[in-house]
């Protein structure tokens, strides 16, 4: 079975899901409900943007060739009004931001750059033709493509739909994602754990991450480390668009997830990635559905979802280009690691993003440290030492 580097594994997830992805179903959503959803239609410009040549400043509409000089003010045009005057040589029309340009004028001089004396305006500077004017259709021409399907709708995209008179948009249905935690030691959140048991926190963090990625999470009952029970629940999980398993993929005697999946005819694309946390990580397809076997340590589950499974949820939701933005920030202190793995370590990023401090933690089970962090440091596998002040990659949490 395959062991991949971080980059190779991410590339593999993107390629496999993109290649196989069925087009999701489509539904209608009102503008606010469409925010955060994925556009399912191509949106064309209903008219020119802007629909008329407009001033981008408060000032005077002029002919640039007349400047510098004193001009005769022949009238005024406000935003929301149509301009009726024609500006001739030596003339100007007072104009407000957003108002249509009067005929004859080619530029706007800002009011701050003028001295007004009755019907005269004095301008002691030059302008280039077109200065402070947005020509008709300079942003988009009528019938041109404004948005393509697959686009995640944020505030600017919603503004564009609104500008085009749309009160609804076609969006893709959310992918249904099954979450299956495994482990004999795991109890449900509402249960009282015995001294040697722990609560199922992974199903909750995964559900939050699925929601954030635009999916609809369903938490299945906990699968015990026993073949028949696990198999039954995995089969149930494979009826969803995507199955996320937590735990049971390491080399332990009771880590049976891979065996169950293999018996269900799974094709495995990789089962180990050179990252920390999260080395034993399984990605494959069974009965036509993709699955991830995420390692059960909470940090491993969170990180492997974020850097691999998240992209799969986004692609299954119809998004065309899942992103994984790694910022760069300055290390607040020296930092050392063993080479060989790409590491994702809990860290605190300063509020302006300029400085990052690695947090002390006790390893991949340390949920309190994860909750104290607001980011992960991302190391390069072939670098051993960083000094305070060096730039390092950061993944926001
Ligand atoms: P595993 O990957 O099954 O070997 O589990 C690795 C570690 O993660 C063990 O210490 C588990 O107790 C812990 N763990 C596994 N599943 C969960 C879960 N659903 N919630 C919280 N911790 C878990
Ligand atoms: Mg386990």
C-alpha cells in the first residue's frame, strides 16, 4: 500500500475526487441563504456594468483639454438624475459621485482641486481624458459571464447577484457526509465515562469541520473494535456521499477498519502520509463512495480532515477550486524538529498575523492545547532548525 508525502497525498485526493465526482443536485436559495453555498448556474450580466459612464468623484465634469484654466459652470447633475446639458469648450457641469457624465465632458476634476467663484470654477492642474470617470461597461459588458458554476458565494458574489436584480440563485445541494467513530474505549458525549473510557469528541469536531466545508454531517453510532459491528456501520456510512471514519487505522491488533473496507471491495489510494499528526491515514473508494480513515487521536483527526478531507467535501459539494491557504508569519522563538515529516503543530498567531508562537503541547491527544491555539505551524519535511524571526508557514485553524 502507498505512503505519500503531504503534497502527493493532497494532489491524489484532489485528482481522484475531481475525476469521479458526480454533479450534485441543484436547489434554489434566496440571496442570504445562498451565502456560503456553491453556485450551480452561470450568471450573465443583465446589462452593462456600469450601465452608463459615471463620475467616481464629486467635482466638475470638464474637457481635459481645457485645463488648467477658468471654466463656466453651466449646470449640475446629481446621482440618480439624467444629465441633459452638453459641455462645450470652456464649460463645466458640477457633478456628484455616481452621476452620469454629461455629453461633451471626458473627465471629472475633484471638488477639492477647484476654487469656485459664482458661476466660475478655477482649476490649476491638468487632467488626463477619462480621469475620475468609469466608462460604460468597463466592469462588464451585457451578456458577458459574471460567475461560473462551482463558485463559493461570499459577500461580493451576493452583491453581484443583487446588482443584477437576482433575489434567488441556483446552488448545489450539500454533500451528505457520514461520520463514524470507532473504538472500544469511546462513549457518547452524554454518557458518563468509566475511568478508562473517553468521550467521542472526534465526531463533534468532524461535524463542525464538515459544516464549515459546506457539507451536511450525520453522526453514526460508535463502531466497536469488532468486525461485524464495524462492517455493518461502514456499510451504512457508504450510503452517504462521503464516509469519514475516526480511529482504527493504526497498526494495533484491534485496528480493523482497513480489513473491513477491503472486504467490502475497497480500492485504497494511500494508507500512510508523511505528516504529523496523522501518519496512518487511509483514503479510498468502496461501493462507489469515497472514504477517509482518519487516525483517532483528536489532533490527527482535525488536521487530516482540514488538509485532505475538507477538499473532498468541497469538491463533492460542487466547488471547483478548493483552497488551502498557507500564510507566512515570523516565528517568535527558535524552533527545532526532526526532518522527514510535514508537521502541523498548534500555535498562536498574533492578531495581525505578523508573528507566530509554537504552543507547548503533549502530543496528538492534547485537545486543551488545540483549543488554546488559533493556528497550526506548518513545517517543511527537510528543514531542521528555525531561528526566531524566520518566516514559517501557517495554517489558520
Ligand atoms: P486509534 O486511531 O483508534 O488508535 O486511536 C488513537 C487515539 O485517539 C486513542 O487514544 C483514542 O482513545 C483516541 N480516540 C479515538 N477515537 C476517538 C474519538 N472518537 N474521540 C476522541 N478520542 C478518540
Ligand atoms: Mg481505536
